C-alpha cells in the first residue's frame, strides 16, 4: 500500500479505532496526523501510537494527501466554514468522510468546491482488524484513490463498495451501528448471569466466549443458513425452544426491524436537518 500523508479531522471513537488498527498493521505513524480542538483524545492517540497531533485543521490539511473527516454531523457546517475562510485548495487531495448524514453534494456545497470524495461507513471492530466498511465514491474519483481506500480499510477488516449513495444510510443500520446492538444483547445476557449469581468475571467469560464461538461457527458454516444454525441448538421440547418461543412471542424480529428503521430514519433526519 502507498503510504500517503493521512490527516484525520476529529479524534474521537471511530478515528481512534481506525488509527489504532492501521498503525498496528504497519501504517507509518509519522504519516498520520490527528486533529481536534482540544488535547484530550488526540493527545492519547499521539502518546499511544506516535501519530502527529494538531489543533490546527487548516495547517494539517494543507500538508496532507488524504483527509478523513470524522466529526459529528452537527459540527460539519462550522468546520467547513472555517476551512472555506482558510481558503484551502482541496483539488489534489483525496477526501474520505465517515460523517453520517452528509452527502457528497452537500459536502461540496459546504466547502464551495468540487471534491474528490469517498464516503466510508466503518464500524468500531476496525480496532481489532475485524471491521466492516462500506464505501461509496463519486463517479469522478479515480481508480488509484479507490484502490488506496480499499487497501487502507482492508488492512483493518472487510470492505464492500456500494453502487448508490442512499445505501450508506442502510449500511449504518446494518453494520455501522450494529456493534452496539450486539453489545446490548451481550449486556442483557451478562446482566442476567450476574442476577443468577455468577461473578462479574465468570459472567463476562460465559458471554464473551459464546459470542466468539458463534461468530466462528457462522463463518465456518457458510453452507448453513443462520436459521439452520439456530435450529441445531434448539431441541424439540428443550430449553432453547422455551427461550426462543419467548423471543418470538415478544416479536424480536419486529423489534429489530423497527430499531433498524429508526437508525435509518435518524440518518435521513440528520441529512435534512443538520443545518
Ligand atoms: N463511532 C462509530 O462507531 C462510528 C461513527 N461514525 C461517524 O463518525 C463521525 C465521528 O463519530 P465518533 O468518532 O463516534 O464521534 P466522537 O464524538 O467520538 O468524535 C468526534 C471528534 O470530532 C472532534 N471535533 C469536533 N469539532 C471539531 C472541529 N471543528 N475540528 C476538528 N475536530 C473536531 C471532537 O473533538 C472529537 O474528537 C460521526 O459523524 C459518526 O456518525 C461512522 C461510523 C461508525
Ligand atoms: O451513532 C452514530 O451516529 C454513529 C454512526 C454509526 C455508528 N455510530
């Protein structure tokens, strides 16, 4: 992989996960700058991974080849206004954005220029090189930039390219927000294990190792559907059946469907109402 100078604008959760993942996998830390107004997270990243840290977005962007926007959507307008005031030339840079709810056309409008922009929707497991990242590029983005972005994110997990920008909002519901759904489910099982009298350490082990085993089994069993794997655990008249029947009675599928629709609706709301 080419080692371009990468500048992250925003040093929060997802930047931290990507930076940790790519540096651990050999991306040279001195080719990475992390920006944020306050020392906090960027200081931690600089100390832990040896990346460069800066409070000056404009100066960092000027010397960067690849700029990754990684701030909350609510911050983007003010940020772009500052960058417009600084009269930055974006023409020879690859712009990557993980920002939810900001379309390519909106970004160009806010920065008042055409951008060589790829939207990325990663998830926090990039931290352990097991991320899932969806990508969408504007038509004019060249093959070399698409290739660099694919390689960068493949170094911390799997990548898929989307044909429609609108699918970014769907991917948020399916894979970007989804780690939180799995954590929530694990939390619920862990909490009940504690109430059943297991120690914190034992409860965590039981939940964690089960989740790990489930993922490994799913990966090894590509010929079986998820439903078939579930049925292999569920004996007629047995314990699992009793639990699954309860989930079904409470309409777990409807709950999950409504939750995912809520995530998509929020992405669409942010698209329309961030400004
Ligand atoms: N956390 C996640 O799992 C994922 C987040 N995203 C998206 O990534 C973006 C960032 O999310 P998080 O990292 O979770 O948020 P966060 O709140 O943890 O981090 C935001 C960062 O932006 C910085 N910031 C705020 N204003 C700034 C400015 N003017 N200039 C430079 N930096 C500034 C903050 O100091 C902070 O470091 C959001 O748009 C989110 O939707 C996308 C995929 C997954
Ligand atoms: O909750 C959020 O808005 C971001 C987008 C995907 C994961 N976290």
